[in-house]
C-alpha cells in the first residue's frame, strides 16, 4: 500500500504510533494534546478543547457534565486548517467521547467537506492492553508500514515478556492489592487496560474489570478494600498537576487511615504521558508499575527508576517533592 502523503492525527497515542513507524514527515497536523515525541510540538494543531483544563478535578467534571447536558462538544476540529491541509489520512479514536474529538464529529465533517473527498479515516478503539498491538497494525495497514510494525510490535512484546517473566512466579500472598485512582472528584478507579497492566506487573485489583470503561466509584468501597498500594494517575494530568491534586485527597478524613498511606506506598505518576494514554508507552507504564510494586525484581535501569517527572512517592503527611524510590 502506498504511504499517504499527508496525515492528520487527532489523538496523542496515534501520533506516537505514527512517529514510531517512521512517518513523522508525513504528519501535517496533530491534536491539541499531542506532545510526544517532543518534535511533534511544532506541528499545527487540528483540534481544541472547550474545557478550562486549569480548573480542579470537581470543576472539570462539572464543566464536562454541563457541556454534555447542553449538547455542546467537549472538543472541536479546526475545520479550516484541515481543509487547507487536505490530508489523505486522518487518524482519530472511537473509544471515549470525553477524552478526545468524537468519531461521529470527525466523520460528519469529512463526509460533508468536498475538499476531503477521498480522505481515509482510521479510528482506534483500545480497551485492553492487547488492543495496543491491533492499533499499531491498523495504522500500519493504512500507511503501508506493516514490516516496520511487525518489528516494532516484536520489540514491545519482548519488553512485556521480560516483566511477566519476573512476576509470574510470585506467590499470591506477595501480590499487593492496588488501587489506581484515575480521577479524584468524583472518585474514579482506572479500568480499560489498567487491570491487564496490574496483573502483569505482579499486583491484583478487585475494583474494576479489564476492558470496561472507568466509572465513578464509592469512597466507602475503596476504604473497605483498603489497598496495599495506591497510584494516583488523574486522566490528562502530568506529575506536577497530580501532586497538586493529591493535596485534596490528603485532606480527606479517611485518607490517613488507609494502609497504603500508613506504609508509604502511595505514588503519584504522570498519567497523561503513560497510564492514561493508550499508545506504545503503555509498555513503559508496565515497567514503571513493576518497579513500584516489586522493586526487588527490577534493576531500575529505565524509566521505572523513578526519574524526575515520571513518578514520586507521597509521604503520609505533606507531599514529598523529592524523587524517591521504593525500598
């Protein structure tokens, strides 16, 4: 298949896949959240958000609910830009209407715009870890990069296998119960691919099912389970933003009573770059999880070593701002 001359990626994970397959020069526009690899930041932005993202968790949730109730879009396409660029291929998503531009909005725009007649649209719809590899193949098929995709997927699977080899023989009693908080107010616990990652990393979690969408949860239920380890990964927030949001959690009356808090096993991570983004760095996310849950099994030679900007341990009192590794 001939490589499309011009590609617009409306999804951060899709942009990472395109770059990994060697298609950087063909990418003419990206979505407003695309920030990796760093050179993508110079590309024109083809989408924008109607959410005031600097607000706190509860305020953002209120905005989303208000926009949806009014029938207004959370995200929009810069239609003039895409018309002027006339991409041969648009890569978007059909997984989450509150995370990126809606698939239906993209299709309505493309079908109604004469300048985009003949433009192909590929939609990614990941819900499990295994879907990452299907998405890479889907993008590769549309861009004529199947040989490159096969090599790349083999590399990623090799890294997954390395983690699994180190954790597969763990006794069930040595597998910590993990609570992954994807949103603070209201409380949401991570689903989709996160249960897959936790299992491979040597943990367990009774809160959500792999493949389900993340949904609101009860603090009472969370406290009743009392997980051994808590990982804070608010969707769309980097590490520094997550640390700020963590202060609200630490003010909750029940927070200090949680086992993970008392034993120093609460970690803030850059969920935006890793755990929430359904692209190739889910493999990095697995390696980070393995290091956080079982530091004795990993040498800390990669991202999982706790490099600044990726994860930090929270103390039982004030938030620790220095990088710390699990003991």
